[in-house]
C-alpha cells in the first residue's frame, strides 16, 4: 500500500510541476503576427516544431533569423490546466497550488 501511495504521489507531483515554454522573438522594423506565423511555418517544415520542455535548437533559431526574426528569450510559464478545466499556478514556493476558473 505504501508503494502505491508513493507512486501516486510521484505521478501527481510530476504532473503539477510540468511547465510550458514560450519563445519570444522580435524584428526590426516591427512586423505583423501573420509574418511571424509565416516564418514559423517555414522553419517548422524544415526542422519540425520546437519540442515542449526542451531548449529551442540552434538550427531553428538560425532559420528564424534568416526569416528576419531575432530570438529574445524563452519565457517559462508555470501555469497549467487541471482535470476540472481550471487554470492553476504554484504557491508556497511550489509546495502547493491555487486554481481558478476566472
């Protein structure tokens, strides 16, 4: 029974700690979201889309640079959607979570 509880706790903590990443790009002069999407599509066709939870590859960044976009940073998003469809975020230095449907 203890082993089952330990495995369940590890699975829940792994799901809770999952984070999404968003790459931030810029261009000079500023360009539209449609142009960004078009450049993203070109690079996705050549290299596949960036994988979740892994750093964006140098080849993908170079492809975007050839399309006129400069990599700024990867923004880590520590929110997730729970099984009830509520948006959650960590509290108490990751020792708990708070969820809301707003």
